[in-house]
């Protein structure tokens, strides 16, 4: 009897940042057409 692996969906969200003004950044989650993410504190990421 053959068995198959269960399908696993990724739960990672892809977030993009858009500068709407010099001091404003809007964060948007992919596939989320109902809302955007707001924050008063933004930090630069270092890689």
C-alpha cells in the first residue's frame, strides 16, 4: 500500500516596505488585500 507525504503549506508572510514620504513607510503583507501594517518605530535591517 502506497502512502503519500502530507502537503505542508508555508506560513511565511512576505512583507514589503514602501516609502510614501521621506519620513513614512508603509508595510504590506503579500496576499493580504484587506489591511496594511502600521508602526511608529522602524529600524534598518543589517545583513
